[in-house]
C-alpha cells in the first residue's frame, strides 16, 4: 500500500517531473517556493500536544453512583496526545519530556539553503498514514558520471515520524521516494538502514540540521569525491571463475574519504565489477530489486 495521507479530501503529496506510480498528488513546476510546496504537499499544519485524560472509574450505567462522580477525569502525567492542527486527528500518545516534535514543515525547511545555493531541487514531499510520517526528497543538481557512460543524480531524503515508529532520518539514495513502499525500499523498515537517525529525545534545531548536512558530506564536494571513488571501483575486474569479494576493507582502501555508511557484511559477484551501480547501491542501502536492474 502507498499509505498516502488523504486528509482534507485530497492526496497530500506533491512532486516535480514524472507522475508517481500511484498516480496521486499535485504536480508542481521546478523552482516552486518552499512555502508553496508546504501547501501543495499537505505539510502546512502543525503537530500539537493535548493532555491525556481518563475516567478512573468504570461503572455500569445503572449504578447508584453520583453522576457527577462518574464524569470525573484524571490526567495521565508525562503523556500527551499529538494531534494535527488542521483536522484535530490524534496521531499518537507520546512522552511530554522525552519526545521532541519535529514539525511537518521542517522536512522542507531542511532543503531551504540547499535550494537557494542551487545544490538541490525539491523533487517530492508529502504525508503518510494520516500525517504520522512526513518526508521530503531533493534531487542533486550535480551529476555523478561513471566511466563516461552512467549518469546519476542522487536523491537526498529527509523524513520524520510523529508516532515514534521512526527516528528523524536523513540519507542519500538512488530511490525516488513517493510513498511508504519506496520509503522502506530506500531506508528499510522504520528507517533502520538510514545513514543518519536522530532519536526523538534529541531536539532538532537549525544548528543540528546543518550538522546533519555536514555528516552527509553535503557541505563538501561529496559528488566529486564519490565520482572519483566510483570510477576507481569501476576499474576493478573479475570473471566468472573467481568472485571478487566486496568487503569493508576493499572499499576503505579505495575510497578517498571514510565511508558514510555502516558496512558489516561481505558481498560477492561473479561479473565484472565495473558495474559500479552495484557497489554504489550497497553504499546507498538500495534493495535487491534495484540491484537486479543493473
């Protein structure tokens, strides 16, 4: 299921370029402002807290207890209901002290300076599961060229959950995230494979957002560095008689900078390794269906 949020009698997703596979959403023109993106993608609301109240007594209707006493409510301490400001729909019950809300619009604000600096264009943004998960996807304006043949413009994903099922995440990917299925393909179930995962106990500030970009290498020439590394990997050869084992040692010895991901398993292929998309897909957490396409 695509799980696109259909609140307010509309599909809350917007995109530039190719229509998503599910055929839903609002098409925007390149260069659309972030403010317009928020409206078109259904991200122009805020997540708000409300007290959790409950009846301490549960008596049958025919009880002789004073009706006023039946209506007595008590508050659940250190818990709050997170609701949408536009529909008032409850999204989750979370800790007041340990769960920091990341507002829906923040997933687009993450890209503001990257767009203004002409490094990225926003490609897709929207809400999933009634607004419990929100995401935005940018596409790099730089092109990664492999051996003069393959040309790739990687995506940058930023997403968060208001129900605690996923941390706030950021990752570089080759997958165009347009729904819940593609979100899981890009970063795994509940974002477990994302390069950067920030628990909701951590407050997301503008300074922290900049730090995330630095950790992903967005403030450096990461496209140039990866292009250099990818072409080195493309020169590695193998044949059907001898598999080439791709290990963390192999990659660390070739790459010009530390790998921006966790690599703990060995992968072997029995074909020339100059199909660099295979190697890059390992770096970018892509899934087997993607690997079969190369």
